[in-house]
């Protein structure tokens, strides 16, 4: 009969001809859904603002990962979605770098013909800058109650805390 190499080449030529002139593609095209213009802004020592160009009819997942491998505060993170293009991440630690990832969520109808492509950007929370350090005074509390710490009982500390929080009456109802 024919040489196997000749048969393989002839079959390949025939299949190529059929694929070129047939109406059905060899593989269905997979469309990509991606996130565009991802931007991470610093809001405060514990908050980042995440914005992107999104579709109003689509939901997105946002994740936040600290660059530090020993980061133990991931349970404190809270994601506040204001729209399909805006999310605030709070509960973060001061002066820590994070990687924010946003990915579109595919509907059940889209899972066969679409692929979700995520986008990532880095952000960092602010660091508190100490502008003046007060000197330590031995024997005084840090409550600024003008009382010696060795003479305070629990009620005196509570009265002091109430006064410091903007209330004008102490524990017993006396005005200062």
C-alpha cells in the first residue's frame, strides 16, 4: 500500500482544506472579560479606595493580600462596595503594603464562552507621623486627669475617662 508518512501528509492536507472552507471554526473562540483602569488610592492609616472601569450589569470580586507573609490581621478586613466600580477596604494596618485584585464574576450562561481575567495593583496605607513626643512624667497616668496613678481606684479612672470623652458630668453626677 502507501507509505504511512505519505498517508499522514495527505490526510493533513485534506483536513486543512476542509477546515479552511467550512463554516464552523476548529475551536470556539473564548472571549475575555477583563478589568480596566484599576486604581488603588490611600485614604488613611487603615483604608484603601479601589476604583476600576466596570460594567454596571456585572458583579466583581475584590481581594486584598498583604505583602508581609506574617500578616495576622486578614480577619479584620472589611470590603464596602459603593458601586460596581468602587470599593473601600477598611480594617487595614498602618504602613502596610497590599496587593488588590479585582476579577469579574461570570454568569452561568457565560462560563462556556468567556474567561475572566483579573487585574492587580499595589497600595499602601498611610503611616502616622509623630510631630511631638511628650516627656514621660513618673507617677502620672496617661489619662491626663491630673491625679497621681498610685491613688486612683477603678471609679476615679472611670470618672476621668468619662470627662475626657466630652461628657461634662462625672460618675456621681457632679459637674467639673
